[in-house]
C-alpha cells in the first residue's frame, strides 16, 4: 500500500510573490540569513511552518544556545559574534537571558534563554530588517528554471498552495528539503542510514530550589544506581537544569528509537509520528522516576512537553567542501572562513551521548569554510544549518545554534553580494564577503585576518 499511487490532476499554482532572496526555515540559520539579506536591502521572504521562529530552540523546547562559546587555551570565551550578538542583546534587554552556565561535566559554556522572549526578539529583528515572514507555510516542492537553477519553491498554506519565486534561495529547513527536491547530492546519517538519535524535551515546574540544590549533579547518580538494580532509561548523561526562575527546570534525557532500536528518522512521516508518541511516553516515564527519588521534586509536575521531537540529523548535502571531525578536533583554519565555532563532537549514539573535545591546551575552535554552505549542482542556492555540507561526525559538532548563526549570516550577506555583482554564490568574492562579515561584527578567526595565508585545511 505504501507504494500505491494516484494521479493528481494538473493544476496552475498561483504565485505568492517574487523576491530577491527566499529563506526556507526559521531556525537560527534561517533567522540570521534573512536578517543579513534584509539588512543588505534585499527584498526577502522567510518561510516558516510554525507560527513562530526559532527552530529546535523553540519548537523542540531546547531553550539553550550551544556553540556560542569555546575553551580558548583553557579560558571560556564567547567566540561567535555578529547577528548572534544582536539576538543576545535583544534577549538581555527583555530580561530573557540566564548567565551562561557550564555544561557537559563543566567543560564548556552554554547560554540558556527564555523561549517566549526568543520568539519575540526574532520577530522584532526581522521586522527591523524589513523581512517579510510567511508563517504556517510548509515547503513541499520546487520548480526548476533549468537543470542548475531554481525558479520557485512550492508551499502549502491555509490559503492553499502557492509558488514563491526568488533570484537566490537559502535552504534552512534543517533537513535539506529544498536541496533534495532540486537534485543536490546528499548523505543520510553515517552512510548506512544510522543517524544521531532525536530527543523530546520537557519542562518541569513546582520544584523547591532550596531542597533541589545542585540536583543536576545528583540525578545522573540516582539513575546509575537505579540501573544497577534493573531500571532502564532511554540514555545516559541526562541534562536536567534550572531555568531563570529556579522553580522551573528543563529536562533532556530521552532518546527516540524505532522498535528495532534504530534512530527515528526526521524525513520519514511514519517514523516521525511514531516518534512523537514514543517521546512523550519517555518523558512521562523518566519524570515519574525523577519526582519519586529527587529531593525538591516531590510536588513538581510537567508544565510542557515540547511541541515537536528534537531532530539532530537527517540529510547533509554535499557541497564544495565537507567539514569533518578531524577539522573540528584539529581546530582547522580555512582561507574562506565565514566564522568560528567551538562545540565538541556530540554523538548521540544508541543509549548514550559521547563527547570529544579539542585538546585542552588548544585554541578550542575551528573556522567554518564558506564552501560548506555552497551545494553542488544548483547555482542559486545556499544550504545552511545542520543540513550543510558536513560529515556525519563533523555535523555532530557544527549542527548547534552557534555555527548555525554563523552559516546563516554568511549566506544572507553572500546573497546580497551575489546579486550586486550578478554572479552565482560559488563565484562570490570571498575576501569581499569576509570584509562585510567582519564589519558586521562577525569573528572570522585568525585566517581571515591574514588573506595571504594558505592553511593545510584550505588546500585540501
């Protein structure tokens, strides 16, 4: 039955509009791309399937920016700047930021924020950049003008099906949807379909913070003790931490598997539907354990299970360069750097989460090359975020919020330069792009400050 087909009648699809830049997906990469293009004076449309922006940071309940910081020669520093700073500044003005906290056994900083404030901050920054936003619009296909050029993206809305034309498109869908529809080559998981496992996040309220204390350190120990007695949990290394108001905690300790033990796929409708139910089941199960054994949680309750399962990996496109685990751990430099990131390799494998950091005495961050957001085959497309051109292991690091902001800002800025100079994205003058990004506050790392330098990584 799965392969049975029906024939739809041919149809003429109305045109929603024509823009210079169209961005599909409103996660951190899509937000930054749309803001950068809008600030460049380009007519820009951002298409988002929900009624709010933020991607996994809001819809999947993440509530934390990872990858903004690095451990630079033993010192914790924020290394991602530019539009990321504009978002942080807006959140700070709204009293929507926590002080950055140590995570992964106190090895690196992460930045927690208020989800509602993030939604509003994103709305405001896009409006100020004169970006048009189309909410409740689900991208479903594309029309090609030629074998290597996109004419329009197709969307389904409550007003029906529309086509949206643009000169340049940015795929920030997370799953590489637009790229896949147009024939861009991609990989799925590790090459044999093993993907990073998804999670379902939930928030706990009614915690007594005085009794709970540093419960984020106690809960993993309690889980280990229970497992020795036969209790089973979805994964090791749980994250259960207080929010800005310490009576509320966020919990990230699920791992969503199919019945055969494989990771639920974010590009399979049947698996996604199963995964949403399984995720909620796991949330309830592990919360009952936490409530029963953890001091301060006796009267706690689940205040929210995230609206969607948190997908970490699906398609990864093949671009002009593929960022690898070796690049991450070696703190690689690239002549075409568009920014930096210092998050460790974070592999969500069956039943566990495994981390690999760069050497403790190292610089602690790698540069991100422009070439990973420029896909093969299609000439008027950028691909940004967790679906950019990275290996399975490299994506385990560079899929988080910090590098997504970096990729998005670079794509939006490069789109402006491509249109100005009437060249395709792969022919953009990288030095001009770097000058623009630096002028807009981005940290490009040491390589861009020395244009004549040719690193080993850049010559591969």
